[in-house]
């Protein structure tokens, strides 16, 4: 945990354990709601950034992979058979492992991508690594009659985003945003 660099190792270790226990307990409550008998529940999940503690500052691939793995252990997605998105019959699959998790969108935050990276190469590397671990940093998805759009808001803070004429690492997102704004 890099959020509190002034703490000694014992307090950092304890902080991780307490934070993880709290997050795991809160997520367990959410996933239990998704299995509710009232027919309601969780149909999809939108994660709103800052998934990893200083993930953007983690250069070591093993350490980054460990943080991603920790996130997925803390927040496993409920299976689609528990939501209204499932078109699979419970009799069709003999194992819950065959039923996919509910849909999710993961929006990157400043702890995931950073603010004002010192170089465009670092910014591109952070985005590539995030996409590999969690999926696209921007997009549009239809869920059960709703359209959900999300953007890489950290890109909007980069000079390159505004200086580019449609090229560079932000060109596709910039064109998409302009099209989305038209209609």
C-alpha cells in the first residue's frame, strides 16, 4: 500500500488488511443483494476508478499483476444467472463456472492512469496496461435498453488530447466524443 509512505511497515501491513476486510465485507453485501428473492438485484456494475492503490506508479510488472489479482479477489463479479441479463437456463449449465459474470464497465481514475504524466510514453504505457487488465478506457455499451457511455477523463487533462487533430493516442476517443456530442 503506497498511500501512506510515512507509516512503518507494520502499520502499512495492518492498513492493507483492514482496508481489504472492509472492502470485501461491503462487496459481499452488494453481491448478496444481487441474489435477492424479490426478483431485483444487481444487473451490472460500473466501477468508478481508483481501482489500484498507486497502480500508475507501479512500474514492476509482477507488482502490478499482484495489484490486479488482489482487486479481482476482493471484488468477484456475481454470475449472470442471478440477474435479469441471463439468457441461460439454470438447467442448461451443470456448473456455475459456465455462467458468465454480470456485465461490468471499469472507468479508470487518477490512481490507475495518473494526472499529467511526465511523458506521453508513460501515459500511453499506463493506458495500455489498464486496457490489458480491465478493458477499454472509454466506450459505449447498451444494457437492458439503456446506453451507458464512459470516458477516460484523465485524457482530457493531457495537453496532447487538445493539441491533436485526430491523431496520436487520443485521436479515436476524441473523434468518438465529437460524434457522440452530435447526436
